[in-house]
C-alpha cells in the first residue's frame, strides 16, 4: 500500500516538474536545421561527451575565423555517415532551409573556408538579428570510420570593447 502511494506521488511530481519528458531548448532553430540538412539515420547526432576536442576546436575556429566579432551561444553537432563526401549537398540543404524557412540572408558569397573547415553564415531577422552558422570538417575525424563533423551554431555579435 505504501509503495503504491509513493509511486503515485513520484508520478505526480514528475508530471508537475518536467512533464516526464526531455525538456527541449526554447529555441529549436538549430535542431530543425540539423534535421533538415543532416537527418538520421545516415548521419547521427553526436553525444555531448563524444569528440569533445574536435567540437571545441570547431567552436574556436568559428570565433577566430570571424575575428571574434561573434561568439557562439548555442551549438549542435552531427557525425556524417561513414565515408560520406556529400558536403556540397549537405551545405545546399542547410542553405535552402535557412533562406526559405527562416528568411535568412547569407553573410558571404559562398563557403568561408580554410584547410580544416568550411562554413556558411546567415543573418536572421531585422531589429535584433540572430546569426546561424553551418560548419563542416574538410577531412574525416580520426578513429571514426571515416566520419566528418558538422556543427550548427547560433551566434551573437561580441560586445565591443
């Protein structure tokens, strides 16, 4: 009898606090963009603990490449399917989604890139613009069965010093 009461109380607390589901971030822009450009099962969301160095390096590259005029405030990472060389197709899908569904305008003419990464950067909105970047590694990550890393980022202009 006590077990049932405790179980019922636990269920009520769960529903009251979090609705017994994973809480999604208020802004689903990056999730929606990722599901459009690199949908599962071929590409897979990278767990937070996986490829931490590669992810940190990508974030650092984005901010440095943009001369620290922007900082990353949100991020989402995907590992491409093994052996995938569809960077142009994935980038095209991302561009299509941002321009057609979000009304974004590309901030540069084509890919921004160097030896390690390729990036698209878009501006969304008017008075309080938001910025979204799509970044891919140019090479496969080591020890990943030939998988590339794709990053989806939301950025804001850096504070002027």
